[in-house]
């Protein structure tokens, strides 16, 4: 019996002597599989000790409770495909964003280079707006008439697209959820 204990101690001591504490990956939301039986912290996950193999983390990405989108008046060459209107009913958030991007037409009079304006609104199941878009931000130092011009352009661009044609699944997922859009007028005006 003493021989068995000695063999056990000889095998256990080198294994723990060489073991280094494992560092946590500092990259946020790194997909680092771990087991529920590991004695180390790992990425948050939902798994069971009865499942075989490592647990793959289910990440709750920090998107918040609203949907955010930036629309530029002149998209970059790499982003031009994202500004094409979908030729089918809107089934994904990407389809919705592409539709909203394709609807935007910036004002031609009283425009200002570098102007940014943000609005917030929600859709109903039928693809219409629940109330008018609410103005949440404008570039500081811009006159009130310029802000009004941009807000009218935003309202008319959205109204020209409505009602949006959602699939049943997207309509149920989007109805009543706030959408925040930042419009950026990056045109070179006055040239």
C-alpha cells in the first residue's frame, strides 16, 4: 500500500510543479473553448458537465437594445454594395439596413459639408413608422434652419420608402424596437 501512495505522490507532484496558472485572454469576447470542469475562468458560456467535449461560449454581444446604423451621403467604394436596395422582402437586419441606406437622399439646398444628424424611430409590423422620427443629435454650431432642412430630408426619404415589406419573422422581431440612424453628409459641397 505504501508503494501505491509513493507512486501516486511521485506522479502528482511533477504534474502540479510544472503547471502554470492559465492567463485569461484579454481580448474581449475571444472564443476560447473551456470545460465546466476546468479550474480556470473562461469566456462565459452555457453548457453542462454532462456534455462531452469543451464548451463553446455563447456570446451575448454588446449590441444593446436598439439597432444602430450610419448612413453616408457618398459611401466609400468598398461599401457601395451595402447601399443597394434588396430585390426581395426584407428578411434580415442587413436587408433592412440596405433598404434604409438606399432610401437616403440628402438635401440639395441649405446643405452643409460634414453635417451629422441622428434620429430615432420604430417600425410597426406592417412596415410603417410608429410616430415621426425623433431628432437626437446634430452637429454643434449648425443654424436651426439647416437642422430643419436635414430633418425634412430624413422624413421625406423615409416616407418615400414606406411601407417596408418585412417577412413575418423580421416584422415580429423589429416591431416596436428603437432604431437609431446617424446620417453623415460627407459630400464635397461648393466645388
